[in-house]
C-alpha cells in the first residue's frame, strides 16, 4: 500500500468522524448542523489532534510493514 493509499484510507475515516460530529451536534441543538460549520471543523480538528490521527495512521498501516 502506498502512502497515497494510506492517506485516502485516513480521509475515509475522517469523513466518518465529520458525519458523526455533525449528527451529534444536530441532536444537541435540535436542528441540522452543516458538517462544514466552524464548530464541526473545530471539533474534528480537536479529535484528530488529540491522538486519534496517530491511531488512524497506525490502524491503516498496521498490515503494511514496508511503510
């Protein structure tokens, strides 16, 4: 698996995080929240920077010892 494939796999997981955070925010406020809103972007950045990003990278590359 190339580095590009790893990044694409990570993007798929990040898209799931964005969708989950938008859904949770919508449930909290009682109306749909745009996944591109600043509050969702900030929350996703917080999640990724809190160590989840490293976890995703390790998860995606675990089966690829050459990377």
